[in-house]
C-alpha cells in the first residue's frame, strides 16, 4: 500500500533562517506531487506541483522553492523565512489520469518567530 | 474560474444528520470530492462523485450533485462526535494541469453530545 511521510512534524524557526521540509512517498511510482500551505484562514493554497523528477511548477510567487531530486521525494525550501511563512504545510500525491484524488501527508506545523 | 465556496461553520447534535454545502463556478468539472481534516492532521479523502452523476451513497455518507446550480452537498447520517472535523469540498477541471484540485475553505463541523 502507498504511504506518504513528512518531516519534521513541527518546526519553530526565527525570521531570516533557512527552511527545508521533506516529503516522501512509498508504494507508488511516478506520482504527481504537491505542496500546499494552510494558513490561519484554513483554506488550502497550492504552492508547487511536480509531474516528474526535476519538473516543478509554481502556483504563486513567494520566497519558497521546491525540488524533486528523486521520483518519490519532494522538498520545500527557503533561504530566508518570513513571518508570513508560518502555517501548516501539507504534501500530497496523486497518480495517472482520471479520478485525480489526492492523498495527503500528516503535515508540518511551521512557526516563524 | 475555479472558485469553490463553502460555509465556514456547522453545529449539530449527536445522532442528527449533518448537511455540508458547497458551490463551484467552473462547468468543466470532472470530479468533485469531499475531504475530512481532523485537528493537526492531513486531509483524508472521504468520497468523490463524477460530474455526470446526481448522487452517490457510501454507508453514512450521501453526496448530492446539482449540476444546473453547481451545488454539491455532503450528508452525514447519525452524526457522531468523531465526525467533528473540517470538511473540504474540491473539484478537478477538465483540461487543467494534471491532478490539479481546487479546494474550498472548509466547513468546521462541531458535533455536540
């Protein structure tokens, strides 16, 4: 069966520090991968998606970046965090065509102080 | 556009039925989804409906789709305190980026004993 992992689960970082959040998927090949941020308003904002290794698309301009060094690994990074980067970061995957249901990881709670 | 709207809050008594409503704007929807998010956790796919269907039932869950009004609802029969969570409506759109979903802001369901 497929599983998705995210780490760390929680993170407190000062403004201006770097960030690296990791997401890995097991039990499937060539998944579509997504990073979402859920801020205080609870809506889900799609940040990045990837349909293959090295293929990253950004939905909104920001000081975050994403990379996909391996088929089932998706990394969210920042060189210098802002207060507004605080939120709950969710990674998700989907496969193929058709139903497009997405499966979410447990999330990372990021607090920028 | 891809606007998905939901009411933000719903409170019901344990044992009653809950109805969570959602409206969307894009007539090119292919599938519509309901996700559940428990506190501090990722999103869990509850059910989905193909856009050419009117109804889908899955145990205590009933999904109704009114394509003319672009209205989707989720009915939970015999609501339990364990059903307390945030429920997200989402749609996928024909011709959109592979696997792209558009989410509403979520409805916080509170079940009182």
